[in-house]
């Protein structure tokens, strides 16, 4: 009488794998949520600054928006290349496949 393949595995290894999958999925949710709120916070700041400076006559709004957008994109590019930081788990180190580790 042969045993089913799943019966051969100890219950602890199945539970450990389930725990690892749950933890990884939970971290992905945290990262997506953090990114969403960072984008919303940045958008609020930009809209607040534009509304505050709208009545000032010596600032050209399209030039200000373009300057902020270019600076923001440049800083995002730099951050994705050289900074490993998440609000959900600030102690995490860069993982395998990170561009900064591939270049070294």
C-alpha cells in the first residue's frame, strides 16, 4: 500500500511553507499600501503649494509645475536605484536582483 505524496511530508513543513507564503504576501500588501499613500501625500503637497501660490503674481504656475515634476521624477529614479526603504519594514536589507547589488 503506497502513501499519497502529501502524506509523506511532515505537517510542520507544510505549516512553515504556508506561514512563509502568508508573510511574503502580507509584505507585498504593505509595500503597495505604502506606495499608494506616498503618492497621495505627494499629490496633496503639490496641490496645496499650487493653490497657495496661485494668487502670487511673480510665479508662473506652468513653470513651477514643470520644475516640480522634473525634480520629482529625478528623485524617484535615484531613490529606486540607491535607497532600500519601506515604511512597513524599515529594517529590510536589499534583496537579490536589486540593481545596486548587480552593479557591484
